[in-house]
C-alpha cells in the first residue's frame, strides 16, 4: 500500500488557495518528497504526516516554483531532531544550486547526500528510521555497506523544458508470498522461515538458506510516475508506460492555449491525457496549474474525452494505491 499526497498543485506563483508544486509519497512509514515550492511546509503541517521521516527529496528542476521552499524545509527537519542523512536527487546543476542554498542553512543536524542527474536506477531500502540508497544494485551511497533489497526503485528521464528538468518513476516492489510447500520441500528449518520471508539469507548449522527457498514467484508491484514542466516528448511515453498512476502537468486547460504551452514548454490537459492513453497507464491525475486558471475543473473534459480515467489534483488531496493481485 502506497499513500500519495498533493501538497501543492500550482505553477509559477503561489495563490491564496493553491500552493506551489510538491507531492508526497509514503510507504512503510517513510516518505519521499517530490519538488518543494513555496507553501510546502504549511501544506505538510496541514496534512499532519510530519517532517522527520522524509528520507528522499526529488527535485525536477530549479525554477523557483519547484525549489524555493527547500531551505526552510531542511531547517525545519533539522530542528525536528533528525540526525540520519537525507538524499536529494535532481538534474544537472544540483551541486551548484545546493551550494547556493546552503548559504542560508549552513548548519544542519544531518548530512545531505547529493545525487545529480542519475543515469542508472536507484534502489532504496527503507529501514526503521532511515533509508539506504544504492546505484547499479551494488554501490551504496551511504557509508554502510550491505546487500541491497531494493524495496523502491527510482528512475529518471530527461524532459523538454527551459532549464534542465527530469521526470521520475517510482516502482514499489512487492514481497513474494511465503510458500509453505516450497519451504518443506527444500527442508528449510521452521526457525528460519520468518527471517527468510523478510528476504534475509541465513546461515544455519553449516548450510546457507536463501529467500528463494521459501518464497513464491515475484508479484507485480506499483509504479508511480511524475512528469512536470515539459513538452510531450516521445521518450515520456515509454518511461511512464504501464504506470498504476501517472501524475502529469497540465499548466493549461484550454486547447486554445496550445501556443502558450509550446512557447513556455508546458502541456495542455489534452496533451497530458494523450500521453496517458498512449502509454497505457491505469490512472492519470493532472496537476501544476497556471495561476491564470482559477478553476481547472472547467477544462476537465478536454482530458477525459481522450483518457477516461482522469482526475484533477487539488491541494491536500490524498490517494491510497493498493497492490493488485497478478
């Protein structure tokens, strides 16, 4: 089970009833934040999920409506008593931007690991009070060396905006079912069953027992994709294909605004819906509205006429996505 919360659904500038771009993912009590525009902290306070358990912050690009809330948020997390590292992922230029932001937050109680413009997938293991990240399934990005399990896989893709910008996909892996018959057939001692079910190999009485000796076939996980501030380039479709949920920008609702969308490198509702349809996603939620669009609901038919299972995000909305049986 994965919880998705929309903290801010606006673009360009905050509005009285609409904060700037930011979205939360919560899994097993740990959190991933995507973008951090102005108003993010207030939205998080209203949501009530807390600050301390944010392990990863994914930044799409460095325009102010996506990142200017970050210094204050990091300071608040530091004041909350967190001491475990936080990982910040972003496009090319992330190191330079973070060095600039550190001028106003020179003292943090935790270390910040920077992952700039990753080309390979990143595996995440969520532990009791922290996350451990790995790239290429081998090299840990923290100081602790251990075998990665990869509960969550993060991938990125380059987008087409007026500054370096990346989209994200998050694949939540599902633990295979425990197979009693398989465990008995492989003569696995019952004392090891629970540990092997947690994907932890065990040495017992001179023999090594692996999780594959007690677990059934792998089950389908959950895929969440997040695409914002871009034109609908062809590579997006393959990247988000098969997503259980695609969260995509719709800066402009009216079809007549296509020239503005092209000029400013954004998308209309209809273009977002076309991506969802062609990529065979299960559900589309549109976000990142222009401040000139006071009532996005007026234009929802432009998307629904293309892709039926479309809805509009609003600040404070929370959605729970459950695993599906194969």
